C-alpha cells in the first residue's frame, strides 16, 4: 500500500495494483465506447469519432455520433457502472459473492412495476417510473422481512431469492394480461435493451448517480470496509452498523432501479463486475471504483458484441450479458465448491 501525504498532515492511501486495474478498466470502457460510436450501418473510424466528440468533425459524422449514437453509449456506460456499484454494495453488505440485485429479487421487482404500467397502457415515461417504484417497494419489503434485531446477510439473501421466485411468477402473469403489442414491447424491455435510447432515458440515472456516487464513495467507503470485518467489530470501532446498512441498501436499490428504468433489467452485470474487479485488483474490500469501471466496460462491450455478432441482426444487450454472465456464474459456483465454501 502506498501513501500520499499532503500539507496539514492529511494523507491518502492507495494500492498501486488496484489503481492500475481500475484505471485500465476505465480506459478500456472509453476505448470500447469509441468503437461502439463508430459501429453501425454507417461505419465511422475511431479517429473521426474522436474528432466529432471534440467538435472538429464532419457535419454528417457529428450528427450520427452525437445525436444518434452517443445517447445509447452513454446509457450503456452509466447503466453498467450503476449496476456494478449496486452489486458491489450488496456483495459487501451480505458478505456473499452471489449477492446482486438480479439474484435477490430487486430487478424482478422493478420489472413488476414496469409490467403493471404496460398492462395499464402507460407510456414509456410511466414505464420507467413504474420500474423505479417497483424496485423501491421490493427493497422495502425484503428489508422488513429480513429484519430481526438487525438485518443478517444470509437471511437477506434467502428472503431475496424467495422474493425473486415469487416476482418472476407475477411477471409471467402480467405478461399474459397485456395486449399483444404491449406484451411484445414488455418482453424486449425485460430482456434488457439499449436500442433507441435517448437523452431522456439516461438523464434520471445521471442525476441519481451524481448524488449517490459521491455519498457512497466519499462518505461510506471506509465504514463499509470495516463492516466487512463483521458487525461486532465494526460496532466496536464506532460504526453505526444498522443505520449504515440501511443507507447503503437504499443507495444500491436506487441505483439498480434507475438502471433498470433506463435499459431494462440487464442481468449478471451486477453479479459479475465486482467479482472481476476483485480478481483484477487482488485487493480486499469492496473495490467500488474498480467495480464501476469494470461494469461500464462490460456493458459497452456486450452491446458492441450484440451489434456485431450477427450480420444484419442486433441482439439485445441483455442476451449477451445473460450468456456471458451465466457462464461466469457456473464457473464461480464450481470455484466456490472446490474451495469448500459451498
């Protein structure tokens, strides 16, 4: 661990490998974003994409890059970072690598809210609002059911998995109640898609992240590392454990809900990105910044694969993350079994 000391006695501690890994993932996300901005029916070279981004490009390229493609890529970056941060918070709080919004039922709750709006014939804006409301309501129910003189990680995981199963059934029922065209639109949203995303889709998530990310990183990162030592040890060091857990769970649920509102319930990014970041940094603790950079790179890369994998046909990004994340989950379970932890 390295230490940078400032005037006045203040110091900042960091791990060089963790810093290098996080920076590398952030750079990879930006490089993939440039290639994503240049891909499509009208290909544009990376150099021309950069010129358009800095305002020195051809007018036709400027329109395609900045007006048509940039909202989709920015949505991918923000949704990936938000889901990864939510997953890192959940996994740290429950001290379980399987703790993520899509496993614990929070994204299914967001889907229930969105599908209820679809059945009622609501607009796209109402659908996003329903997704946020459904995610928050699910988070409140799971927290209350898991409460018993505090919230224990294992109890939260078990109740969350049970809620996920129940809400999946509710989603299936709601799909059967909708009109055919509405149900088809809902199925595409449930898969997780970035197609047709505009600035109106990404702006609410951007506002929420602008508020929550500094709160989590600056105000809660150090206490969160102490909580990983156990509730008793953290309480002995003066950490208000239950209050902090409630704040961080609320932040994670908000991030996951607004991400689902922007792009649908994209699976496995929240599960995979924090674990990949931990393996890249080889550093203890939640690795929040590295997880965000890894999640952004994962989702932009998955969207790029979905656009380029099959000529003339685009795959929703949720299909790609489902295939890649499902394979990673099988590998993770096998590794945990070999280590004797399950």
